[in-house]
DNA sequence: GCCAACGTTGGC
DNA sequence: GCCAACGTTGGC
C-alpha cells in the first residue's frame, strides 16, 4: 500500500442548522444534505484522514474548527434511490480563535480560494498552503 | 431585507 | 441545445 496523499477541504454550514459545537457533542456525524453536483463530487474525492475546515456561514461567517474524514463517500441515507453522497467526519479541535471571512479576504494568498470566488459552494477543496494559512490564523 | 451569483428547469 | 425564468444561497 502506498501512502495516501492527504487533501484539504472546507465545508460550510449554517450554525443554527448544524454547528461545530453540535459536532463536538455528537463526536461524529455524516455530512448529509449536499444537493449540488460540484459539492457532491468534492465529497466523493475525500479520503479517509483528509482534514476539513468547518465554516459557519450566514450569521457568523468564520472558520471555527478542524475535522477529519473517518469514512469515505457512501449513498446519502436522506435521499434514498438518488445519486447523492455523504461522508463521515469527526471533530479534531476547535480553533483557538475563529477566522472570519473578512480576515481571510485580507490575505492576498487566500484571495482565490473557492470560499471567496464561489461563495455558494458548500464543499470545496483547499490547497495545503491555504489550509495551513487559515489554521495558523486561528491559533 | 435586499440583491448578486449561481444552478436548475422547462419551453422552444 | 439554447436561453429565459425561477429558486436558493449567502454576503452585505
């Protein structure tokens, strides 16, 4: 077996629908409800052990925590018979300090991440550098 | 609450 | 296969 190449991701959620604190409480969840092909394809490209930033949209507009993929894509139980996917994630840790959208926008190297360029996409890849930059801003 | 951006649907 | 209409998302 060759060593897996780790990828980095960012997922968005409205905190009043499902917050990072909910995930901490649940210890693990499956990421359901994705009904967008691009987001679905990103879900399917996730591999066990990949790290994922958790972003709170709308009210908070900030990256709040880090989680990890524990199970790769399988059919979404909330859409039986349809071609949608979910992955399992577990929380790793909360960021010491949340990284707001406004702060991300101020960093030149983060100008082109999909969070800013494609604000409606809910599951998106991040480069290692972008991931590390955001994590650093949150520590 | 408004509006821009984007995806999806349906008529032709 | 094109494009207008419509719905949804999310920033402001």
